[in-house]
C-alpha cells in the first residue's frame, strides 16, 4: 500500500497521518468477508465469529508493538475492541474534544489507541481532527 494510491476516505485519512505510509501498518479487525462479497459479515453475525479475529488482532498488536493504534471502524465491534484493549493494559484517557465517536486509551508504557468511526461519509474537519490527534501522539512518543 506504499505505492498504490486510491481516493477512499480511509486512505485519505491515512495520508494525513503519514503521507509516506512507511510508519503505518494496516490490518482488518474482521479477517474475512461475506461469502461472495467484499465487506465484513453483518453486525448480527459478529459476536458469533469474533473470537478468532480478536485473538489474531491481539497477536498482531503484541508482535508489532505499535506506539499508536487507530481503529477506524463502522462501530459494530467497538465493545469488542474496548475489551481487547483492556486485556492489553490500555486504560481510558481524557480526549480534548467530543465528537460522539472518538475515544482514547493508553498503556503505562506510552502506547496509545484511538477508536473512531470509519471516515467514509464523515465531514473532512472531523476526520482531520482525529488524524491530527494521531500525528501528535506519534510525534509525542517518537
């Protein structure tokens, strides 16, 4: 994804954080699509299939040891993300703004996790505020 560019709201947000894309790793929380589809299973199926996906996510976080994690999701797995973060030692932090979607957590070792909505259909100013927060936290922990 370093060389390939597309105009999706997700990748535009990534480019606001790191235009070189060399300081990011990208993964999906849900590791499979619907049969014959190009989207994750519907929310009502998530709980039944989430366990192996979340185990893989925990392994990725442990292996990569990121300083900043940005979860840009459609929202239906927010509770399970919070559980994964709690199991990994992340604690809720005060966020300098309220948009009804974004939450911040941190570990005692200085790693951060931002949970927010997927940027598709979100006003650019709101999306940019989350991207600026991610950049600030990356530079703070460098």
